[in-house]
C-alpha cells in the first residue's frame, strides 16, 4: 500500500494506492477510484533457462527470415526443466530429435532456397539502402513467387533482384534497374525478364515512376546546388502539368530538365556527366531538349 495526498469525496479518509491490485481506494469508506494506476516497479522474475536471462521475448518475427523467426531450437544443455541431467535413454532420444530437426531445417529444398535468397537480401539491404518496409515487401513477393514455382529453372538471385525492383516500384522508392544490376551483379536483361514474370503472374499493380523523384535522385548523384535542383523540379512540374511528360522515359526527361536547369543557373555540368549518372545517352538529352524547345516547354 502507498498513501497519497488526495482526499476521498467522503471527506473522512485518504486515497491509498494498492500496487498489487493496481487500484486507488479510500482507507475509510472503501471507495475504489475509476482510474487505475500504472505499474512502475521493476520486473525481476526470470523466464529464461539460463538463470540470469530476464528477457521475456524472443527475436522479432519477419518475412525476411526463412523460418519467419518462429522456429524452435532444441537446447544443448541436456537438462530438463528442473535443471536435472537427463538419463541415458532420454538423452539419446533427444539427440536423435536434434539430428532430424537439423536435417529438416537445412536440407529441405524450399528451406535451402529461402535461406540462400534471404541471406543475399540482408546484404543487398545495406548496398541499396533499403528500408525495413521494402525488405518485408520483397520477402513477401519472393515467397509468393516461390509458391507459384517461378523460381524453378531460374537463378535465385535474378528473381530476388526482380522482387526488389518490383517492391521499390510499388512503394515509390527511387531505385533503378541500373542500381539493382550494379548491386547484385545480375544482367539487366535477366532482371527485366524476372520482373515481367512476377508482375504478370502475381498480378502486382505497379504505379508509374514519379519523374520528380528521378530529378531529385539525379541531382544528388551529380551534386548540383539546391538552386539548380529546385529549378529542375519546377521545370519537371511544368512539363507534367502540360502533359508533355506522358510516354517519355522518366530518367531521360529528368536528365534533360537537370541539364537545362544547369545552363539557366550557370552551373557547369556536361551532357556526358549527367547522361552517365542517369544511365542514358547524350543523344537522348539532346533530342529531348530539342523536342521540349520546339514545344516551348523549356
């Protein structure tokens, strides 16, 4: 019990906090307050088997784990719940269970494929700077592709790279095929083929690429000033308002607007430098700029 400075409405007693029940009651009339107190005492109970482990939870569940983080592990302590050593027959039976558990987890074909794919996914997360939400979405798409047997007869890494690209497109992350190709080492043609297969067979609704995000990403790559970046974004918004950007390659259009904006702000950036950063050719920039100039859009 813990006394408080508040008095009861009866005017005869004080409100007492009952830490065990989590209630506040009057010590005179017994009136229980409708407000329940918050438990602030430390939790010292031990839930682990090691004696000092006070953790009450395990690892978080995630689709990016081959077992979704829900697998059980047979301990190596050879002791029962009370801490007593197992007898010889029980110990032999437990050892046999450990052997079969290891074989089932590591030699099943589907499990081996998921282990390989998701170990590569954890490496690509840092290479591409992907968020946890995109990683979860990629794992979901890859699992669906495996259920549809789209991985059979194809490279695991190519289908994984296609799933990453589809997830980035669906969630609006600015990652191009070129970025994923450089990170994974898979040919662009194989990623494109896997991407088309995933989109058609899994019926994924992929939104169009936002050209403004392409401009921002390209400006960061080329390292232009904030003034030039904002000028290019304004020019791109004007093109989208006039519906001139329809049917144009977003990266080619972004490279053109950024190059023209550099000319306007007096910041020197060559066509080759911007074209290499965007993954297009200099001819694309010149043709697009000529087309925009003829339509009085730039």
